[in-house]
C-alpha cells in the first residue's frame, strides 16, 4: 500500500480529487479525513500501485 497525503483548506481539495480520479476501484485501500488547524483538512489516501519507486506524500505522481 502507498500513501498519498494532502492538506489544504476545505474548498481547495482538488489535488486529492485528481489523484483519486486516476485510480481504479481495486487500487483504493481506504481514505482517512482529519480536521487540521486553521480550517484545513488532511486527506490520506492509501492505494495499491504496481510502480516500484516510492510515492512521496503530498506530491502528485
């Protein structure tokens, strides 16, 4: 499982939506959503990928 983590203001979660839309249903493990300080939200997306290089959290591949 790989982790994609994204923190943004509530209205600016386009990055995690873009990442989620690139995945197939079988690749998605689970999604966690946390409340962060200053009216922000952190989203953690755990997914399966056949790439061998590690994913950098918070950076779109």
